[in-house]
């Protein structure tokens, strides 16, 4: 870069100093110097784009990886092989496919989406891939602008139309909207978000993969069958493998079993617990848990690294705020490790208006679930957080 500028400066000066050269010859040399400067600037811009994740150039010679930074492949991926296989089969069988990954916060929805993104079959099938983290979007216009940024579109009016037009002209593409629930959750924005999803799903060359908290699929999209069930906690052996991947297999088996029991095999809780053990030991972590409970797994500043923040994000969601009885019912579940049957729920004397509606909200937000015996329960980390 500096060499090119020096050449340009020297050639410019020569225009004044060397009167023996023809003006045409000097102009040609200056022109070549400028081209070299521009070429170097273009190279640096593309490189910076790949690092920062902001688009700077659009053209068939550049892949989507030059336009939008894709998240890395998960380094630790345990217990979701079945779901991964089902999604890959679904995306390969029907084109374009529309798939949504549902489940509680901290259940590994984003990790599963990243595993799909980096699967060899998907990389071959979809030359264009876009991963849009929607955590910070609260309106339809913000979401459309964010998608447009990943597509390399300049800011401007009517971004939605520009996004649809750009995607319609591309080769088969995979668009992942991660944590879409942030924008979809509020009632006042839900219909507009679903309208945008309807427009995206109408693009014949676009496969759509969405991750959301809860158990509800957005309307106005013909989701591909069979539906992927909401994610459940890991099986015990998968949770143990995940723990060992992070903290090594050097800890007393009984203490590890106690720690995993506290996580209820919720992937985020297992991850945070294992990292604490890796920097300390099982005995100390168990001792700290007795004092701090879920706060001990909440050193991070966002819902991906703090168990408390992840749970609170669901507890204080618009759906929960609209039904105060849901939080009252969750408080009751926090002291009932074996949960409640529907008969017990209906025959109870709990001072909760429309208790079945409260139950429905807890299920739709994944703050509670029905076990194999149809008992309404909350996961251990959620119970501990609410009870504390």
C-alpha cells in the first residue's frame, strides 16, 4: 500500500520536474499508479470485511463469506446428533425448506444451527449462506436492515423490498435467523415480523432456518414437515461427555454426578458448570453452589454466558408479563421437584386466575414442560433461580 502511494507521489512530482517527458506519458504512469492504489485498497477492504463481518463489496466473484462473517463451527457438540441428522435430511429432501428450532433458553438451539451451517452437505447444497443474530432487533425495520447488511445492501428506505429482490436473484441460499424471538415475542411487533417471514418464505431459492425460545412456531410460514420437536435436555451420557470435553475426565465420579444433577442436563448450565470445575475443582464448586445457586453460573453479561440472565430473559418476556398468573404458577413449581398433574392443577386452591392459561404460557415459553407422565415441571436451574 505505502509503496503504491510512493509511486503515485513520485510520478505526480515528475509531472512538474521533468518537462522533457510528454504530458501523455506522465498521465499514463499516474493512471497506472492510481490503479495500483485502488487495487490495494480493495484488497484491504475485503480483508477487513471478512474480519469485521460488515459487507463492503457485492459481486458474483465473492462468496457470502466475504459479505457476512459466519460463526465458527461448534468445538463441543454432544447429544444433538439425532436433531442434526433430522435437519440435514429435511433441508436436503425439500427445497426450499423452512425449519424452526425451538426450546428453552440455554438448550443449545444456536449451537445446533451452527452445526447445520458447517455440515459438509449443507455447504455443498447452499453456495450462499447467511447467519443473522437477531438478539438486538426489536422491530421489523431493524430486522430487515440487519438482513440487508448481511446481504451487502446499503442502508435506505424500503429495505424489506430490497432484501427480497436481492435474495430472489441469488443462487440457492440458506438464511439462518438466530434468536428471532426477541423481535417476534412482543404482541405489537409479532404480526409485522410474521409478514416479513412470509415474504422470505416465498423466495423459491431461499431455505429458512430459525431459532426461537419457546414452543410456538410463527404463523404465515408453511413450515416443512415433519416438524422438529422442541429441544429437550441432553441425555445423561451426552451431558457427561460434554462435561469431560471441557473439564477433562479427572474428577471424582460422584461429585461430577452431583453437579450434573444440578444442571438437569441443560447444555448452558453444563457448559458453565464444567468451566468452573476446570478452573477450580468439584468440591469447591459444590460448596459455592450451596451459597449462590444459579448466581454462581452467572458471571457473563449476556444470555449466552449467564444462566440467570438467560432465565430472566424468558421470565420477563412479554408473554409472561401479559399473564401474571404464569409467574405465580412458576413460583409454585419451583418448590415442587415432582411437578403437578393436570388433575392436581385443577383441584388445587391456588389463587391464580385461569390457571390453565397460566400453564399454557409456561409451556409456550418453555419455562415449564410436561414429562413422560404428563406432570408439569420446571427444570432444576429454573426452579433454583425462581425459588432463590
